[in-house]
C-alpha cells in the first residue's frame, strides 16, 4: 500500500494554547492515532518542537552553514506529522479530514516517494 505524509500546519503567530485546549488536542490526536493503529494503517507520527529552536543546516557548500530558526520565514510552521499506509490517495484524504478535525488545523497530504509509489 502507498504511504502518505499527513502534516499539521500550525499558525506561528497565533497566541499560545491554554492548558485546557492543549489537553483536548492531545486527547483528540491520541484518539486518531489509536484509530489508525487499530485499522493497521499507522507507520509513524509525532508532534514537533517549537520552531523558534529549529536549526537549518546547509552543507551544499564546502563550509556548512547553520542558521537558527525555521527554514521558511512564514507565520505557518509544521507542528506534527503522521505517516500512514493506506490503499490510495482518496483514503489518505479521508484520514486527513479526521486529522484536521482532531487538530483543529489544516493538514497537508503528500505521497511518499517509494519504489512503486511514485
């Protein structure tokens, strides 16, 4: 089955979440993860740390360049990911709807480039 990346896109400029909203998020995201596991579609998933502490490494030149902060200068940032193993693109989109509802955030869907998967 093809693998897809479902990435959570958060708004960097949004005010911090309250502890109650974060607890609700963890519960709904955890329930989605369990549903994926129960369906045998789970490959990998994780939340990501604060983008303010990211470091971009560019070793395309002889001397590596390390820049503090996220790669893209934008108000959106990658907040977490799921890698799922589903039958097709339509199934990935259906799971993305569930993920978006669980996270209350947009979800980007991208096929993994694997042999036989394009």
